[in-house]
């Protein structure tokens, strides 16, 4: 296999590896999000049980209103924490994906740059060889013409 084909194969393999790495990172991200969701649900259930117990101990409407106000603040705090964690995880996932894409693009850029360099050198070499062959052919034609002239002169003088 020649050099450009081997490099293209290496680039292709690197692209496949990057795709697998990206899928792996995506799966890990989905698992983290799922764990965050399960944790949030557990926490909400525990808080709900605690709230129900506190509400059952309420002796007056004022106690009930105070507990509900406390619960609303607690729920709002948990919801904000949950969404904050989701946004943070999404940002991390996007950064990981962009890192993979940048790596793959750098590999592709290097491949094409090297391929261009190899092509330019091959073209230069081909032009040099063609020029040398043309010079050799021209010299051979001139030698043949000179030899033909000498033969004609010999024939004419003979």
C-alpha cells in the first residue's frame, strides 16, 4: 500500500475511533443524567414524606401555611439545583463533543496538508524527470541527425 493510501486508512480509522469515543462519552453523559434524575426523585420523595409528617403535626391554619411556605421554598431550591446540574452536565457534554470534533478536524487538516505536500513533491519530481527525458530525447535526436548527416556526407564523397 502506498503512503497516501496508508495515511487515508489511518485517518479513516482515527475517524471511527473518534466516533466511538463520542458515542461512549454520550452514553456516559446519559448515565450521569439518569443518575441525577434518580437522585432528584429520591430526594423529592424523601422530602415529600418529611413534609407529610410535618403537615400532619400542624395544629393550626397558621402552622399549615408556614409549613407550606417552607415547603415551597425548599421545592424551588431543589428545582433550581436540579436544572443547574442539568445545564452543567449539558455544558460538559458539549465541551467533550467539541474536543472530539476539534481533534478529528486537526487530524484531517494534518492529513490533507501532508497529502498536498506529497503531491507537490511528486509533481515536481515528475516534471524534473520529464524535463530530463525531453533533454535526453532532444540530444538523442541531435546525435542521430548528426550521424545521418555524416553518413550522407560520406556517401556523397564516395
